[in-house]
């Protein structure tokens, strides 16, 4: 199984590469699989998949070109028009204290040396405004200078500590959970790597999935929610103590659940619900406490408008509780009833807990990053209600051609197609908000994460709808293609959006920027790793599905996957390295020392700030 040549990837995968990527180099050899000239190329779902993959590749290429263009622009002298635009934008975003500083400098008319400017212990005095910027960290000329963010000055330090604790715990679970996942991926290439029961594939795989679901993603979402909910409602969070309790309970559930899984104690065959019910009860109580905290905060809001982020966050929290109850109540889970419940639990967990909560965060942090309002409130409402309508009935599309009722399978397919409505509404809303901000994306280290997340939101979600069709389900389901799809959604959408939100918020919490080069390493390693991981499994999964449909021995489909599992491990290695870099960036921003600002004495302003701006 391990004796293969690298050119096997190209010889066996060429017809599928043509099918999935619509482009390939070279030609098939005599040993290659027969070209896919049959019904696959005539299937609308397959053609749609080609278009979606093209969108992913073009999106990554666009970001790369934007980065190169930013580098080139940074090495050129700005034009007068660009300088004026930068000046106008700077004046528009000035804070009151900055305006007062400008007024003080405007008032300075006389200047004379006192003789103690360089040797005095007094604070620096700059009445003429000669010093525009003091920098102690000189960046490499290879990096285009990013736009820096002003820290919030009105934050409760206790809330900052709570949000920081959630995010640091989440990043720790991300690194630990994906390290387990990387080790599981290596086992595909070298299955005899160890002979320890606790490290077997059957035990480590659910450790990986549950750890990144309930540890990384859930804690990151809730931590960001603890900032968004009080901010959008203009009122302090209802109870910081409840927030700390929820953090402790969720962490405890992940620790105990992982220990139980490695010891062979699990909930049976339910995917993503392998934790036994006492362990999952801790997680459920943590979510209930979170709901109480958010609800009480919103109920006491001082704003008249109910911002759309709260719609998504509250709905996701409620659905998270409902999902846990339905997934673990035992009395109706017998026979095919358990299969139906599994499909519901699996898809509702992804769509109504992770996806809905993350979209609510996007509706806050994307406008914050771009310094402009969301394009359309109405599109956000449309996406919200149609997601609630269509997502609840699509779980059975994981069991097409099963003994489940045919009408139930058809309903799942129809509602899967209906998911195009909320996906299009959300994608259009986000991309129209991005409109006209190409330069700002190049000047930011958080916006590329958000942009890639939006592109994967469209392609990954649309791909799920196309996979629900009966023909594509027959080819791809129960193969590695489904593993690729799950990573395109949970990683490409949710993880990239969460990273963008975190890089938007954290520098504003403590006034400490991340290291620009390391943020770039995080972004490109994660994106390249995901693309390599997913493309390899899509090609191999298609070959495996064709092998099954042709009635070939099962072992042959295992052997043909060997080179694609190697590329899966390579892509996973890039992704894991990106996570270590992210953990370092986050810890550096939240735990590193913040350099104290040098006090500057300025004369008291004699005129109002708006008068100076009007004169400018």
C-alpha cells in the first residue's frame, strides 16, 4: 500500500483533475483510468462543482495579486491624489483627542529652544508639530506597511480579560486538536505507526473532531460574542461571573470528553456526538449560561435598534441547546430513527450553531474592519429567515439510497437546493460591503481572512447543495470527497472568518499589533494547506466512487487512495504550522508587553476642533 510512485497522482488523477479543475498538464498514460466521458460531464451538479472550484482558485489568485500590488505600491512614491485621499480619510477618522492635538499644533506660532530638549527628564515638548511619527520598529522593505488600529479606550478591563481567556483557550484547543488530526492523517500513509489502543484511528478521529468543534470553534465564537453583544446593545454584559462559569464548563467537557474517548468510553456510532451524555451535559449547561447572559444583556439594551448580529448570535445559541437535547435524548433513537436523528444533528450542528453564530460575528466585524456599514440590512434578514427555514430539513441528504423513506430523501434534496437563497443573500451582502475597498484589503491583515471566508461561504455551501443530488451523492458520498467538503466549510468558512474577526478585535483590546510577517505566514500556510488537502481528497474521492460504481474490489479503492492521502498529510502539515503561528500571534498580542506611549505636552487649544477642520 505504501509502494507507489509520485506520478501515480497524475496518471490516475488526470481524468478527475480535468473533471474537477477543468485544467491539467500532461496527458494520461496507458495505465491511466479511462476518461470520464460518460454521464459525469453531463450532470449539472458536476458542472456546477467545476465552476465552484474555479471560484476558489480565482479568489486565491486575486488575493495573491492584491498582495503583490500592495508590495509594489509600497515601494513607489504616492501620487498627490493618493496623498489627498489618505489625508481626507485620516481627518474623517480622527478621535477627539487627536483633533485637540491638531488644534494645539495649529495654535503654535512661536518656537524657541530652551536648551534642555535632549537632556531634560521632562516629557517631550513639540509645540511646532515637527514630529509626526516616532517608530522604534523598522519593518522589512519586503512588507507593505499595514494600517494600524487605534485601541478602544472605553472597555471594561474585566470584560477584556474574559474575552482574552476565551480566545486563548480556543487557540490552545485548535493547536492540540489539529495536532491530533495531523497524526490521524499521517496514519493513512503509515498505518503501522504505532500499536497503542488509545492512539488508534477509531479513538483519535473523534478526539480531533470534537476538540476542534467544542473546544476551538465554540469557545472562539462565544468569546467574540461576549464583545459583540454588549457593544451592539450599548450596555455592559449582564454577568461576568456567568461568563467565567461557561468558560470553565465548556473546557471541562472537552477535557473529560477527550479523556473518555481515548479510553474507549464513547456514545457509540453517532458522528460528532461521541461524548457520553454526562460530559456533553457540561457543555450544554455552559451554552445555557451563555444564552442567559446574552439574553439579559439584550433585554437591558439602551439602543432602540436590534442590530442584526444579535439575531444570528441569539438564534445560534438557542439552536445549540435544542440540538444538544435532541441529539442525546435516547428514547426515540431506535433503528432508522437514530439515522434520521444523526443526519439532523450533524447538519444542524454545522449550519445552525457554527455557521449561524459566525455569520452574526461577520455582520459586526466586517463593517468594523472596513469602517463602513453593512451593505443591506434587508439582505441580512432574508438570509437569516431562509437559513432557519431550509437548513432544518436537509440532514437526510446524507442518506440518499438508504432504507429511509424516499419522500424524506427528496425533501432533503429540495431543501438543500433552497439553501442557495440564504447563501446568495449573505454572499452578495458581504461582497457588496467589500465593494470599493480593494486598497483597504491590501492594507489590512484581517480583511484577507474575511474575504477568503466569504468566498468559501459561497463555494462550500453551494457545493453542499450540489452534492445532495442523487447522482453526485452516489459518486461522492462515503468517500474522501466528503472529508474535503467538511473542511471547505468548517475550516474554509468558519475558521477563516473567526481568524479575521480575532485579528480585527484583539489589537483594539490592548493596543498591540501582531507581527505582520507572521500573520502572512498564518494566512498563506492555512490557505495553501486547505487547497492542497481538499483538492487531493476531491480527486481521490471521485476515483474511489467510480471504482465502487464499477464493482471493483474494495481493496483496490484503498490502494488507489494512497498518493492522495500523502498529499492530504502534506496539506495538513501546512495547516498545523499555520495554527502554531496563530497561537503565537494571539499570545503575543494578549500577553505581550504594551509599550507605554511617550507623553507629549501641548498647549491648551484656544479654538474648537471643528473650526480647524473647516479651515482645512
